[in-house]
C-alpha cells in the first residue's frame, strides 16, 4: 500500500522537459536550477561550470562536476586566481574535467576578474543584481520550453560588461544559462512541480 502511494505521488511530479529521465539531471533540476544563489562561492562555482560548458551539453558538465571541484581547489576563487602554468598542465592531464587549455586558462583569469568585481561592488552577487530590475530575480511565465529565451537584453549587458573586464567563455548565451542556474531568472514551466 505504501509503495502504491509513493508511486502515485511520483506520477504526479511534473518537470521541465529538458532534464529528461536522467537522475543526475533531474536532481539538478529539482534542487538547484532556478533557485536564487546569494553566496559568492556558489556563484563562482557556476561561473566555472557554465564557462566550461560553452559548446557542450550541460549534462556533460554535471557529470564532471566533482572532477572540477577536485581540479579547481573546491571552487575556491582565491586559490584558483593563484594557479600557475604548472596547475594548468596538471588539469590538462585530468580526465575529470574538459581538457581545453583555453577554458582552463580562462577559469584562472576569470577568478581574478571575479575578485576585482567583488572589491568594486562588495560582492559578485551585488554586481550581478545591479543589472536586474529592482535588483530582484525575474520569474518568467513559460508554458512551453519553446518560449524560453536563450539570451536577453540583461544577459547581453552582463556578458558585454564582463567581456570588457576581460572575462572569456562567457557570451550572452552562456550568461543566460548562468542566470537560469543561479536563480536570477526562474524559467521553470508554469506546469512544473518544482516552480517556486
């Protein structure tokens, strides 16, 4: 009887279609995607992961997330900013990450820019939300995945400003995916059980 109730409850769960049947993807969708992130440590983690994703699928990066955690000093931006050419060579030998020299170098460079922005704005969170209307997240009213944007005027503005500051692998499409990941925008479909 208990199992039947559990199965019925499971049947009523509706998710955004992009996460499919993959349990890792579903867990990410259910627990993280679209939830507001305020702490800079997590904002930096997603900065590294989204930059690494450029040109690849997000599930590829999710499957390598622990590898990135290990290779990039538990996403400690102070440590990553100090990485040397020796660290780059070490990471290039690591099958737990995407072994792309440009992306690895950009992660080190981006850590330095991240800290410069923190110094200027008090936090990276403050910087990001300076672009947002009323400094608040945007909650979209999407009925289908087809209605979801891949870029917006805000993602254009943030990526343009970050590029001006020297950040790499963070164009407008990557920036919008980042905004979705850290809850700057909530693109859960209106029908999704995890829309909050």
